[in-house]
């Protein structure tokens, strides 16, 4: 298999001469079977040769010794090419390439090895070492769901990074000034509603820290959340002409383009959330009845939609000409190996990418922009708010009420004095 990638006989001889040459050959065979690109093989084989030499020079004599040298090798790779990796981003890329190559090969040849590499699901909780037990407290004492706990993680991770940046070592050194500075800095990147959620989560964390005796006083009262009035904001929809521009910006000749075109149509046609799109499986499409089932919605267990012709054609094009050949039942997968199901964040990022590419001007462009656009189109077509709420899966009528602010024709009638007829 090496001959399929490397032309020069000297290169092949050097790989085979390595004391882990047989292992590298086996790994290259596996990469080919999994559909990895030639570029990946060219990039990883030299790294693995250096890994074998590094481990041997540091006392490794058999394969089972290799896992003990992975992290030291990664650090060595970054240090040995310091000038070529002058930025943090390049250092991170070089470290990831070295670690991923070594870990993936070792997982293949040592069944008991389970080292962590990029893409693994195990991620350390914020403040796991300095304030252990907080997330167990949220699960066990407060009984929060995993989805709610993710919001705490999203709030506390930037807070932990902020404390590292200002070199505050212990949470016992927290003060109202530090907390106010963090909230003020966060306000520059968050909406008022998101900032309110961050402050609420931070207050819960500070009360727990004080309860555990890690701060001399309860600092939760030092965190003041902004006032966010219900129905204060206007939904960030875009025009239908802009939607056409977004769809036209997709290069449907590629596998990624076929997938993304189907995703965009689902978002704007049915007003789906990014989580709902990411959770779709092949079993959720009933081709005989032309039905699309959306499971696990906020408003209930599932919703069934008629499968529109244009959406169905886009999905068929993706399934036949773009989706990887895999046994995974998720509908939308990554386009590069290893093929993994798309996450809600990747769905939202693809929507954001095409909205920016089409030159759409609106705040916080993402998948919810297209969801709002779907609702706006239903409002303009004079559908009752109850029907609209059921269609897009709103959990309560209050979620749909905000769209009364953009019911232009109804508001025009009120302004002309026909308000009683509207009501």
C-alpha cells in the first residue's frame, strides 16, 4: 500500500526500516480503507516515523511502551519547529496533527489504548480542579437536565478563561471589581438576553463557591443582570430575495454543497432549529407518504410535515451524490473522514457562512435567522399566530407573540384607525 502513495523507493525503504515500519504500513492500509485522502497520508507518515525514533531514543523497546511517549513527542514536535509555528494557531495545528496521528495509530494496534485526540467527546468541565463538585451539585441536588447544564458550561468556560488571563489563581481572591469587569467585557459580545442568562448562572456558581467555604463572603449579589423586557426585540428575519441569494451562493457541484443546500432549505421551509436538523435520521423521512418527521421538539415529542418537492429533491441529490457510504443513520454527516454526524453548532455555522457569503446584513446571522424568516413569511401570509406557533414548534403562545411586532399589514390597519376590526 505504501507504493500507492510514495513514488521514490528510498522513501518506502526508510519507512519500512523504522522499528515501527510494519505498524505504519498497517495504519496506512487502514487510512485507505476508511477513505482518507492522500494528503492525510503524506502528512501523517513522516510524523509517525519521527514518533518511532523519538520513543526509541527515550527508552521504548516494544509497541506497548509507545503510549507513554505521546505527550512528550507532541511537545517536542512543537518545540523543534518553533520558528515555523510562530503563532498560537499554528502551534495548536502542529500539536493536533502530531497527537492525532500517534493516538489514532496506537488505537489501531493496541486495543486496550484509549488516548484522547481531537474530536473526542471527553471535555473537562470548567473549574473542575479549583471548584470540584459544582456540576455534580447541578445534576444531583438541583436536578438539572444535561441541556441546562450545557448553558452553565457555556457561561463558566469564558469566566475561567478570563480569570486565567488576569492571572487570578484562586477563587478565594474574587472581588466585586473582578466580577463587574468580566460582565462588562462579556456585554460587548452578548445580547442583553444572553448576558442576563450568563449573570444568572454566575450567581448560582458564586453561591455554591461560598457554600463550600472557598470564598469568605457570598459574592453573588455583586453580579447585576441587565433588565430584559419580554417582546423587547424584533425577530432578525431577512427578505425572501436575500434567501434566494443565500441559496444561489451554494456550490451544489460538491458533496458539501449538496448537503448544505438541503440543510438551508429545511431551515427556511419548516423553520427548524439547528438541533432539530442535526438530529434528523434516515428513518425520519417517509418517502412513500411524502412526510418528514421532526422528533424531540420543544413543544412536544415530534411533528410531521408534508415533504415539499424541492426539499425532497435536495435531500435525494445529497443521499445519492454527496452523503458518505456509511452505516450511520443520521441524515447529515461531515464530508471528510472520519465521517461523523453534524452537530447543532456546525449546522448553525454553515447557515452563518452562506448568509455572510451572500452579503446579507443582519445582526447575529445564523440558523435562527432563517427560522425567523420562515415565521415572518407565515405572518405576512396572514396565518393565525396559533397555527404559526404549532408549525415551527413553539412551546408556548408567548414565543409567537413577538411576531405581532412585524405583522406589517395588521399594524398598518391599526394606524389607519381600524384597530377594532383587526382585534
